[in-house]
C-alpha cells in the first residue's frame, strides 16, 4: 500500500493520527456490535461453559491471525519491523503483568478496550474506570510506578535485545501461523453455530480482527515512505490511553497513530450504539461496585504496561504476529481472570446461596 500521494496532502504526524482514527473507528464499531470481550470469555470458560462469548473471542483472535499472516505472505507487512518485535520482551513482565491485568479486568467488569467501547455508549462506570486505567498506565510508564515496573520487567528478559518470534523459535514452517488461525476459526465457527450466533455478530467479530490487521498494514506502509521514523504498531489501549490523556493535558502535544486510535474507537462505538438506539447512561449501583471497578482499573493499568500490552495490545495484536511474550501475557491474563472469578465472584455467589 503506497501512501506517498497522501503524504503530499497531509503532514506525517497528522496522517499517522488519521490512520489511527480510521483503524480505531473500524475497531470500535465492530467491537460494539459483536460485544467482543476477553473478560466475558474468560469468565464463561471459568464457569465450565463454551458459549457465545468464547465463540466471539476465538473468532476475533483467529481472524486477526489470518488477516495479519495473510498480509505478511502477500508482502504488505513485515512482523519483524513491528515495535513489539524490535525491542526486548519481558518474560517476567508478561507473567506478573498478565496475571494482574486478568484479575483487574474481572474486577472492573471489562478489559481496557471494552471499557472504552462501553464508555461511548453512556456507561459512566466505564468512563471512571477508563480514566483511572489511563492514569495508572501513565504512572507505570513515566511516573511514580515506573521504577517498580522497570525492576519487575528486568527480572527475566528475552535474549538478543529483541522479542522472540514464536513460530521461528519452535522451528515451525512459515505457514504455521496462518494454519493455526484457520484451525481456531473453524473451532470458533463450530461454537458459534452450536450456540446459535447470528451471521451479523460473526461478521462484526471478524471485523475486530480485521481492524488489528488494518493497523499493522497502515503503519507499516507509512513507515516505508515517511521521512521521520514511524512506529509499526496496531490496536492497543495501554500506551495509547496514557498518550491520549497526556495529549489533552500538555501544552505542545504530538500527533501519532496512538493519539488517533483511542478517539477513533470511541467514535466508532458511539456511532454503532446510536444507530441501534443503544445510547443510555448507566452509573454505579453502590460504593462496593465503585471500589471494585477502581481497584480493577489500577491493576489493569499497571499490569498492561508491565506485560507489554493489554488484552488487545498483547492478547490479539501481539498474538497475531506471534510475539512470544504476548502469547505468554495472554495466557496469564486468562489464568488471572479465571482465578479472580473463582475466588471473588463464584465464591460470593455460593455464600449468597
């Protein structure tokens, strides 16, 4: 994809932000329509079910892998140029941060991406939790919590100053990533049909995965023609949320892909909810719910920055390029979420019964 002609119209930072806005809008619209959510899928699985939420998550993940690996084989994108692959990954960060994020998203009743989508529909609980998430992420990135994050991340890192390509590290053929994506897609479609999911929801679940691939291809294309260095990245909500928050708080903010992504997701989800009449305000039901959501948001903010990404950034975006620490972080997010649901929510239900 050649963006040279468009660069004659827009300056590089503005174009990067517009690409982020477009990617985010596709993601937000599709995520709102499909109700895509890792927290919901993990809770469903923890309670011994393989229902529609698991089907939606698996379809989103698999289509992201298929689109990204397909773009790679077509020469539209090089995973080795991705920002996530170009720097050292942290095994310890993936484990500790992943567990923290998984626990946090159960407490907050949604991962960071889901909170942003819900906030666009008028969910004030998600607005509060999302803002706290962004503040905690910024503190872990450049604030008071940064030394602790750096110390934990440095405990165990990948060798050679780069992340590990899981496919290459296991000595598998190049087509293995695409084949795995197709296999998971087949499983997700079986689950979807077994649970009676309509085609519309399946299409939009696939659209979330497509948005991840779109971000990779667009930033890679811009990096090939831009004069200044451009980070090759895609959908994520830890660093971009912190950056967007600081964009509105600093005197001379800089534009890039991440700055456009978060408003794009909000706008896409807002349009989707408005078109189907789904805009309505919701607040906290009580003090305990608010305390729980705030605690979860802090855990997610710190955990995401430590793990190298959130449930989207590491779990889907990083997973689609087979970054080894992203897969480890995703696994630990599942474990953290299921354990928290078991200890907190399922235990509370047994006590109440």
